[in-house]
C-alpha cells in the first residue's frame, strides 16, 4: 500500500493539488509555490526516507482563539503533500465502509442531500429526534483507538506507522511560538488526513447504530437519531450514550444533546413545517437558488 501512496501518478496528483492551494505556511515557512522546486531537488530522497520508515513529520502550528487552544493546526507544505498522497489512496478504501447515513466531511454529500433526507424521515413518521453532540470531539479522540480502527483495513505496517506519526505529531503554540503543546489525546483539524480520520472514528458509532436498526444521520460530530415517539428518542439516547463512552472513549455533551420534534429543528437557519400534504422544508431565501431545491418546496 505504501508503494501505491508513493507511486508517480499519485504523487503527481497530490503535488498539483497542494501546489495550487492557498494554504498558510507551516513552521518551516515554505509556501505552496515553493513545493515544486523543492520536490525537483529533494523528491527522491523524501520518497526514500518514507519507504525506509525514517521520515518524521515536522511540528504543526496550533491556532488559538479566545485564549483557548483548539485542534486547528497548520502542517508544513511538505507534510500536506504527503498527507494528500496518503488520503487519495485511503479514502476509496474507507468510503466503501461508510454507511449511507454519513454525510459530514464528505464533499459529495452536501447540505441539499441532508435536508432532503431529513424530509423523508419526517414524512415517514420519524418526527422525534435525539440530537447527540460530542464533547470537544477533535480534542478528545483517543489516538490508540483510532489507530486500532485504522488497522482493520490497513495491513501495511509502514502506512500505519506513517499515519501514527501524523496523529501524534508535535504541536507548537502559535502565540507563544516555539512552546510545545503536550497532549496524549486528540487530532488536529488541518491537512488532508483529518476529514478521513474523523470519518473513520465516527463510523464506529454509525456502524453500531445501523446494526441496531436505528434510523439516523451524522452531521459532522453530531449524530441525529430519528424516532416515531418522544419515548423512543429518550430510549435511543439512553442506549447509545454508554457505547460512546465505553467503546469510543468519547463523551456526550449533555448540555447540547437534545430531544426535539421536527417542527422545532433548525439546521443552519433552515427548518421544517407541516402542511396538509406532509412536512416541507423551510429554506432560507438566500439559499434557495444555491441549493437547487425549488422542485421540492
């Protein structure tokens, strides 16, 4: 698998994507435009160091907002290039494992698809929802658990070691520049791997829900279970919470986890309302043309 990641065609695609991006510089100051000249001179040596298992990712710059460190990180251009190459090979492998209920972090499943699925569930009688919010998902992901899940479909130890190096990459405080941030949990948002890693982790929860026959949908790190009664929604929440705590080592945010009726749900400013012919979507006016949903309004 590592050979596939480091194949000429795959690296060329990754190189083009990263070189044409407008991402910020990482800790080494290299810009996206400097990637191509660097690889012309050092590409073979870089590829050999990865194949030999000697490559070590550079530290990631951690962003801070309101004096609170979040998991938004800026890797170097070189590491974004390597991550992109890995993601291009791994994404098709894991996409086949993701259920039809998972929309978040997947570019091909946008807002329109989510809203239409909401509408279908409500008109099928699933008018009560248990909306589960996870506490600081990115900051609290158990790295060992994530690597264990990744190993189920990745049999190349070299690839797992490379992913492990990125998952455990050192983070440097942007404000107190040069000061390392020590943490044994969490993954940062940034680079090409974090959307895939997030989906892989949360797919564990979605697989359990699907096996239990639940009707649900995942939006980012929020999970919405659709039920036909308020009592069923409370019961679903009661059953899934221990699974999240004990199996995934994540915590449910009780303050933001709520039970709601279809009429009370707001999703990015959009909502739902009942008509004599069933539920309909109430789309924000500025979104109607963009989302191309006029045919169902």
